[in-house]
């Protein structure tokens, strides 16, 4: 009996504390049960009943009968006055029970339902079954700004934005409230749930969404694994719905190793039926924002970053770029790798001594260098490495580490050089070295980025660099996390008539609140480059114009992910290449045959570095023979083993491959015109 009572009471507590319809169901069930008992008890009493003649004549004063009299007593205590004296004690009992159930429990239940509804809304526990909405899974510092971008983007019109997170819904709304007006704030729906729960993910209705952003939660050690698990569950949900359309999925990866893997490897063919996959990484995004788009926007605040090649480096130039990165943090490494994709100039084609140098300075540079060389092992199979360390005399001692695999003409044909210096940036010997690089007599165009993991330390290092850095207007990028206000205030000119302001060339970057950029120009430039390449491959000539976006996207969606990234990196480097032949960045451009040939060499040098950093490798002599034996073997080695025979110097490149470089450069005017038109 006790077990049955516990089971019933547990079932009652769960049901009654649940949704409103369950509470009403319990209430009306109890009312019907009690009323049934009252009706049975009433059989012991004589109630006036209408006669057959009264029923037939519809007489107004005819008695209501037992059932209707009981209902009237049950819901209206005033009817007790019409009850004969013999029934008044029984009628009183009915009235009291009716008052308790209707005026007491019913009002309490309805009131509780409304309060519970409000509470569930505040807690983010209501499923609204939205359609054509934007879904954001997870919540961190970048999400409020992402929502702000979505609200101001005409592409999303007035669609709802559904945010799911394990964070308290009230906290999420409070953070969003400061950025949005009332109209846009009403578009936000917050849902509390876990992204590794199929039940919670099904409430997002991603099968009917316009776009999904899978961000993840803050401070997670297994962030990337959870995002992949979440993606797997969502694919299973989409697979179960018949006729589900492909939905764009932008997925954030916290760690660069995971992100790099998805730059090279496609999702399974089954997954690609349901999701249009776009991976991104916080550090990679900021590297592109700093070095490619060179612009940061947040509300009315705009920061324009200088380019690493502040003066055009032409074929006859004796200038080279040196990008010094203090701190081999994840941000520092991302900047170094992004710079390696960009810093390719035509003077290297004239003299291979003019290499762009990317210098890392770190207390643990020896250990970090080994990790970096291991991660990008195929790059260092070809390229030598410069390592410097302070010797016993207090001077920097240089050591050249040769390529790990190739030698002779098979090695050292890359125009990028990585350099690692072990030491503290504030030490006397490194300050002296920075002074030399910053000297006006130097042929190096210097830029410094401070990327330490502790932002206050980054500020201290950045503000107390040698005076020559500030006197010669060397740009200094300083990593921040939460706000750029301090450095923006320091770098603003207090007196416009003053010719020199010490901190005028300090630039904050890396803020977590505005990382991801919805601007699709970079993606569309990559699509145009692919279209040019594909058109040339099919017809042997360059296209005269570009098709509309839908046609570009249709062709783009068929590409493997590695080829997509190759086109995107090529698109990012356009401004750097064109500045070297005198382009002003505003007007259209028409290249001469000589310029096309020159920039084709630059493009191949860039492509070599891109492929090596993405994980492709140069074939050995034995592999080269196998690859040259048949087209099938060449395709197998490129697509499955990531071994590319065109990773070589431009002089050794087959004529057919040179033609593709020429086609990309020759069609660059289409990319420029397309960008300006959009």
C-alpha cells in the first residue's frame, strides 16, 4: 500500500509541477470525480424533477432536475436559497465543496499556470516551433555582437533569432539588451538546453531554419568535440525528416589543430546532404580581420589597421617585410600563419634573397619552434629555419636549421622565412635588435604584434618598446580580450596640430566580443576565383563576366573543402599582389602581359606556401615517377594522400600549371569589379 501511495504521489507531483495542461487535467479530473460522488450521494435524497407534461410544454418554472440542480449548487452558492429545507444540509455540503474546487483550486491553478508560463519564459523553457529563423547554439562573448550583425543585415530581414545555451536565460537577455533596440530585441528567443542532447536540439527546429551558428559555450576544455557531437546529432535529426533542405552551418572550433583538419578534410558525403558546412576559428578570424580586411567595427567605433606592406614592393624594390610577433600564443601563431599566406612580392622573382620574414619572439621559443615545425612539417621539409638564442656573452647567436627532408634545387624555393628568437621582449639584447629593425636605414618594413596570453602584460610590453619604434611610426598591434577602449584612447590624437604623438600607431586587436564577421565579400571573391579557374579549365579562355551569385554558389557547393580554402586564400592575397604593380585599391585594373607573367610567379610562390601550410607535401623522386605515370595516380596522390607534384619552383613548374597561374592573375580584374559592384 505504501509503495502504491508513493508511486501515485510521485506521479501527481511530476504531473502537477509540469506544464499547464497537466495541471488543468488533474483539476478537472478531481472535479469530475468529486461531482460523481456527490451525485451518487444525492440519490439518498428526493429532488424535485419536472413532469412529462412540464418537459413537453417547456414551462419556465419547472424544476431543473437532480443533475442540473447539483451543477447549479456546485458552481453558484447563491442557489442554496432555492433548495427545500430537507435538502439544505446536503446542499450546504455541495456548495462548500464547489467553492473549494472552483473559487479556490481553479483560481490557484490558473494563476499558477500563468506564473509558471512566465517563469518558463524567463528560464528559456518554451518551444515556439519557429520557421525560417536563425539558430545560435551556445553563448559566449562573441554572440551578442553576432546577433547585432544579424539584426542589421538585410539578408536576414525580420526573422527570429533563437539562442540555445546552458547559461541562465536572464543573463543572456541582459547581455543582449545593451546592444539592441526594442524592435530587434523582440526578435530574440532564448532556449535553455544542452547541445549534446537530442531532445533539446530537436526543439531548435533546425530543419526549418534559415541558418545555424554552432558556437559552443565559454570555458570548455572539450569544446570542439562537443561541437562535433552536436553536429552529428543534428544531422541525425535532419536525416529523419523527409524532404529536409540543406541548411548553412557555421561551426566554431576553439583549437587551431581541429580547425586545420577541417580545412583539409571534407565531412562525410552523407553529412553534406543536409548541412552546408563552414568551419571557423576565433584566432584565424582575427588574423584575417587584422591582416586582410584590416578593419574592426563595433557600433560607432572603427579601427583601420595598416597593411604589412605599407609601401608597394615592386619587382625592382629592395624592401622586404618583417613581421615580428611577440608571444607564440594561439593568436600569435595564427597571425604568423596568415601572414605567410599573404606576404609574397615580385622582387623575390628577381632575387631570391628578398624573402618576407616572420619572426617569433618567446621565452620558450625553442620548445614552441619544435611544436610549430612539427605541426607544419611539410613546410619545413623544404624551408630552412632561423633560430636565435642569447649566448653567454649576452648576444644573439644565430643558428640555421636546414630543411628536414629535401636539399639542393628541391629545397629552399619558398619566399617566406620563419625565424624564432628565444628570450624576453623587454630584455636589452632583444630591444637592441628591435631598434635595428626599426631604423630608417633598414630595408625592412617592420610591423610588431604583441600576442601574450595575459592582456595587461601585452599592453605593458607594447607601450614600452624602444622609442625608435614610436618615432618611426612602426605599427604595433596589441592583443586585448574584452575592450579596446584603453588603447584607442591612448592612440587618439589629443592635439590635431601636433605632428608627433607617441602612441598614434598603436592598435588594439583580438577583442572577443566582435570576432566573427558576416561580411560575405571574402567568400564571394573565392567563388569568383573558382569560377575563373573552372571556366578556363573547361573552355581554355578567361570568362568575360561573372554570373549571378546563385550560379556561383551552385558551383562552389560542389567543391571539396580543401579546394574552397585554396580559392579563399588566393582571394585574400589579391590586394597585396595588385599593390605591387601600382593598383590604388579603388579603381578597376587592367594588367599587361608582362605584369600577368610576373604576378603568375608571385601567385605560384603563394600557392606553394598555402599548400604546405594546409597539409599537402612535395613528392619524393620515387613518388614523382608514380604520379607522372597516369592521371589516375596523380588524382589519387593529390586527393587522398595530399601529395601535390606542382609544389616546386616556378622554373620547374609544367607549362600547363603555369597557364592556370596566368589565368588566375589574368582574371583578377573580374574579382575586383565584382567586389566593387557588391
